[in-house]
C-alpha cells in the first residue's frame, strides 16, 4: 500500500507514489480548471436535452429543439431544388435538340450535366471524360460506338448497354471466334494483323492478305467492308486509332478470341428524363458530338 507523507520542502502531503526518490505531491486542482471542467459537464448535459444525443433501442433521443444536421441538409437541398424548378421544368418541356438553340437553357443544362457526370459517370469514364482502358470509352473524341448525335447519346444514357435491368438497353454481342472454335488461332492472328493495318499500324504483310479474306467473311457484316463501324448495331470503327481494349495485334487477337462485352447501367429510372437530358447535352458538348 502506498505510504503518504508530508513533503519537507513544500509542506504538502504526497500521493504515496514515489520513484527513485521523486514523490508526487497531492496538490488540489486549480480553481480555474475545475470551473471550466464543471461548466463543460453542465453544457454537455444541457446539450443532450436540446439536441439528439442518447442512443435508445431504435433511435436516439430527438431533443427539445428537434434539430438534426441531416434535417438541415435536407432543407438546403429542397431550397436548392426549388430555386432550379423553373429551369428544370423548361428542360423537361423542351425537345433535347431545341435546348442547344436556347443560350440560357443550354448554360443551365451544361452546368447541371457537368455535376451529374461527376457524381454518376466519372467513376468509369474519368473525371475529364477521357475514358479508361478496359472498356470505358473516351467521350471527348468523335468516335461513337452507338452514335454521337444528341438523340443517340440520350438513348444510350437512358437505357444503357447490355444490361438486364432495362428491356430497351442497347445490345450487341460479338461472337467468341476462338472459344467457340469458329476460327483457328492462325486465322485469328491473321485477321488481327489485317485489323491493325486498317488504322495504319505495323503489320505482317503476308498475314494481312489472308486476314482480309477472313475479315470480309466474318467481320464485315457488322464492322463494314472498310472497318468504319456501324453505330446502329454498336460495332466500333476499326479504321481509326481509338481502341477500347488495346490496339496491338496481340490485344486485338485476344478480343477476337474471347470478346469482352462492356455493360453500362440504365440511368433513366434513377435520374429521370430531365437529368438524362442534361447529361446528354453535356456529353454531346464535350467535343465529340455530331
């Protein structure tokens, strides 16, 4: 048990704790510190009376004032939505093509579309809409898989691509030429060399000639004889330098062997027609809309 004694130098009782000849004095707490401490305790108790504080079985006590930070945010959101109601109604009532011809409406749609894009689209397409390798298209160029006019962009955003949630989703499916043994490895390597040649890449001249015949027999129906693509069926342009899954002969061959089929969710049900219009206007104006 600790032995308490009176310190000779100060005349103050010790706490009984001592180490290597050093003892702890049992001085009382300063009055100013005690006053602040008791004031904080009193404030905390009063706070729990007026504001939500104590956790109960199903929810916390609400407090006499009924205030919550969530409620304050909800009120601010409601006020913000009310201030935009007139503009959003105008967008809802205006044909999407006509929005471009109204400078004020276009400005609002662009600002709203930019905000919606940052929240809902940037995770896949990037904050600058430059896309990401692996199936997320660049929206800043003029290469459009499903069409780059306003109506086409609106439809793609509204219904998505290859998803099971919307019966009106855009849908196309590239055959699995290798997995399903529709073409041999040699034939796939040859057609890959031909596809590389369409965009001016380095290729094996001998393989290109054989690959052209294979391409015309198996690929031209969707991508076109010259590889320019067919937006109506979602077949990409193969004659440019824009690639979703890589443009080397090896990457193209891998896509022909076992195609990756990208999926985009439908946004009409979640965002509503007005916000989808705003998104379509914004994406169209990024630089690649036609």
